C-alpha cells in the first residue's frame, strides 16, 4: 500500500468516526423531549425537568462545537504538515530516538491541551456554573492543569521511554516486554491509585464513627466482606455531583464515598449504593475488567509490532524521516475502528456487570433503597431520562435509570 493511499485512509477514518459520533449525538438529542417514563415521573418536578432539558440541550450544542474544533485541529495538523514540523523540532534538539519521541509527544500533547483549555474553562465556569454544579475555583482549575501535565510528563514519559527502549533492543518482539510493563503498571495503579494519585487532587478522610459507619460495617459483616478502609473524598471541592467507587483488591481494597453523596442521601440509601459496589467485588468484576484490559492491551501491542516499523506510516503523515513515535501516531488513528469495537464490547460487559451488582445489592440489602438513591443521583446531576437506545449501546457503561429500575423491580 502506498503512503498516499494510507494518507486518505487516515483522513477517511477521522471523518467517518466524527460523522458517526455526530449522528449518534443527534439521534440522542431528538429524544430529549420524549415523555418521561411513568416509573420515573417522581425524579423531577416540572421546574426541575425544564432545567434538566435546558442543561442537556446546552451541553449537546457545546459538544458539537468542541468536537468539531477537535477534528478540524487534527485534520489541519495532518494536512498542513504539523507532524513533520513537530518531528523536526524534536530532532533539532537531539538525535536520540527516546528523547526525540518524548519531545515530539510533549509538543503535541501540551499544544493540544493549551488549545482546548478555553473549552474546558467555558464548560466549568459558564455551563456548569449556570446550572449550579461548579464548585471549582480558578486556582484549583489551574493547579489541576499543572498537576495533570506533570503526571503526564512523568508517568507517560517513563512508560513511552521504556517501550521505545524495548523496541531498540528487541525489534518487533518489543511488544512482549511492553505488554508486561503495561500489565504491571495497570495492576499497580489499580491497587494504589487511591493512595498515590488521588491525594494529589483531593483530600480523603476516613468515614467518621457514627450511625452511617455502623450500618456500613454491619452490612459488610453480614455479607462476609472485610472492609477496613471507608473514605470520604471532598468531591464538593469541584462539583455538586455525587459518586462512589470501589478500588483496589486484597488488603488494599477500599470504598470511597463523595462528600456530596453523604450529604445528599439517607444512610440506608448510601448503604445500598455501597452494597452495589461490594457486589462488583464479590462478583469478581474488578478482576475480570482488569484481565480484559490487559488482554486487549496485549493484542493492541502485538498488532502495533506488525506495522510500527513500516516507513509508509510515517510518510502517510507527511514525515520525511521514519520513527517509532510517528508510526505510533499513525497506528493509533488506524486502530481507532478496532478500538470502537472493543469499547462497544467492554461497555456491553460493563452494563451486564452493573445489573449483577444491582441484583447483589437487592438480594443482600434493599432494592428499594437503591432505586431511591439512583433517582436522587439522577435528579441532582440533571441526567437524561430518555436517551436513544443506539447511543446507550455505544456510549453507556451503565444501564439507563429506567433499565436499572425495571431490573430491580424484576420487570426486565
């Protein structure tokens, strides 16, 4: 295949992917004004429902603008020789392949983030502010940016440098070493993310003694779940939206509750949410997801090893001097259709797991409390109660509120 043909394939993939996403977004938007299902009529009153409609429509229109800007930026960068420009700057600094790649990706990642920061700013301080969600200060916003850049430079830089080093010493067989590296990193992060990364952005404190902790510990004892680590995170530092999540495994497992969740829900509703999270652990969903992610990564790296050394990849992006880093970019674009398929499968699996975790909560605690908590969380985040089925299948990692309600009621 010639570099010219591959160039047009790359352009075509970017455009088709954009059109596909916009069609799904439009289909979803057409259902914004659908009648609310009878089972969910108590989620919003009329004033709240009108507010949720305005929020959904504003986010939809803003999404069109941001995604259009992003795809035009990507196409422009390819068409007008942006990758060649970044590559030449990197090579003017060093001829070491690892340093060249780090500088190259630093230019692209940092530049892209700078250009899209105004959109993030508008989303946070205009849209989210307008609807009462935003609690982020301008200082926190900027500090989050700086911390994110630092983490990307350190963690991303180290992993990228090691992968290129593996390529230098092992050639096409580098993918084995890279796979082992990424797998170890994924397991490590799964276990220690809450201890090492979260504190850089949020404060976590053990749940205080009291009725809520007593109810949680009583439930955990009843289902044979040893739980010593229950933390409350200051989610209200950035948003009024609530959440809870389970992380780690073995001795490092912990439940983290957003302070907004603790404030918005009754004790029994919080325990029901926690029972759902315990269900994920008891059903081995965390291990299955981690294993699936590692296997998918291995397949991706193997596929990368078959193509990354081909100079046609670099030529297709207009880069005169082939390099691993250019091949990686071209491969990433070419791989995106496969990524869409694996993402579709993983979302399907995730929705199945959510049903199973809901069933576990219903069987071991109380399904009605879980329903009431889900309704409150949907109301407080102005969630869309009538999403399009196709949009759900492609983008949703969780079933819709209606689907979860019917499942918990035994009607699904």
